[in-house]
C-alpha cells in the first residue's frame, strides 16, 4: 500500500495541472506518479500478489515518507528554478 499515498497525490496534481497547466505542478505530478509506480513495482518484486503487505499501517507510513521526500525534492527544484530561471526555459524547450 505504500504506492497509495503518492498515487492519491498524483491524481490530485493531475487534476490541478489540467486546470492550471503550470510547469511546476507538472514536475510534481511526474514525481508523484513515479513514486506510485515505484511502490507498485516494489510490491510485485516482493511477491505481494494483491499489492498489500502484511503490515498495512507500516506500509502506509512508508508511503507518507516517500511522498514527503518527493515534495521536498520538488520544493528544492522550484527554489533552484527561482534562483536560475533558465531551468524553466530548458523545460519549455524540451516539451513537444
């Protein structure tokens, strides 16, 4: 279930991004979807057939920790973008 917390965040940011089209929200959205996919792969790798571990509370807390780390990484990216605005230009140039 560690994938559930970043997946919920990813669904919410997908809805927000659909309305705002903000590059910063897009960055966060991609990070959250990556965290959710990582969680699913981790459960499959460890043989948890229905993607549920034996200790659900511990697993959900891991999902919270993963999501917090994603938000911290995203925040650092946003701060770096503010200090070096050419990063945003690079992102816009790379989009299709």
